[in-house]
C-alpha cells in the first residue's frame, strides 16, 4: 500500500454546512442543531483508493466574521481547499469568489480548489442551480461538486474525488514537493488521539 497525506482546508460563509459535511464523512452522522465553529477544528479523514491509503489532514475553519482574520493561518500550505456555499443562499455563493482570490493571492504552493454547493435537499428555497455553480467553478479553474448532508448525497464522492485528484497530481510528471507518497511508513494517525478542545458540536 502506498500512503499519501495532504492538507485539506474547508472555508466558506457562516452556516453553509462545512462542519456538517466533515462530520458526515468521518462519523457517518450529523446533528441538526449544530454549534458554529469557534476558530477552527482539525480532523483526519481517510480515503482508500486503488493502492493508496490517503490521509487528509482536514481543517474546518469558522465562517463567522469575527474569526475571518484567522483563516489565512489555516490555508497556508494547503494542498486542497474546499469552499462551501449554501445553494439556497446567494450571498454565500458570492463569497466563494472572494475566498478563491484571497487564497490564490496568499499561497504559492499548488492548490486544488473545490467549490461545493451544499444543502441541495432545500429544493424549494434553492436559488443557485447546478449549471450556475458549475459554470462559475469552471471560470475560476475549480472543481464543482454538490452535497446534501441531510439526504447524505455527494459527501462520500466529494472525498473520493479529492483523493483521486491528489493521486493524479502525485503521479503527474511534475508532482509538487509538498505532496509525498510514502511506502510502508508509520501507522495512519487516528482521530482519537487529537486533543482538540475547540472541536464543537458537529465534530463531537
Ligand atoms: N437543509 C440542510 N441543512 C444543513 C445541511 N448541512 C448543514 N445544515 C445545517 O446548517 C446549519 C449550519 O451547519 P454547520 O455545519 O454548523 O455550518 P458551518 O459552515 O460549519 O458554520 P460555521 O462553523 O459557523 O462556519 C446546521 O443547522 C446544519 O444542520 C444540508 O445539507 N441541508
Ligand atoms: Mg462549522
């Protein structure tokens, strides 16, 4: 088995469902009443694909304005960023472009971008349709993906897609120095060993 580890950072407006997406993937469940993230929290997410065991070091940042200035500290050296919006909230969609511009300006390592439209279960209040989301993502060289934590759609596939893209990058002719494949390294890290007192409701 080959092992690959990468840093993945979730960003986006307050309440779009970042913590819920991560918890849904890692723990297989979610809570409707979920506290806003304070600062940021950290989790490991594992993806097994082909002969790769991928460990994603996932940073879940807070969308609240008062934590805005902390976010650059987390996306530094990110291999991939997932910028989440709520498909029923145009303001959160408008914010995605600002996030992408900001990360581009402040990072020099190669970063793969994912624009993630969450809450697709909200059929009646949905205002950003798939085509608009995808067209926008294409225009900023990002991958587009849609999810619903409540109906559990697209979540597994989002992490699989990220894993697949990372494998493509490390297997390309010029893999970035920060992404390394290891063969038979030490044990894969476990979330139980993280002592993160900031982890809120959604990651409990
Ligand atoms: N309808 C619907 N609600 C969702 C979905 N995902 C999350 N939510 C709800 O949206 C609210 C906010 O979810 P969080 O996961 O805390 O959002 P967040 O982006 O982490 O918010 P901050 O930590 O404040 O930045 C919660 O009440 C969730 O239950 C979804 O797919 N559909
Ligand atoms: Mg959160």
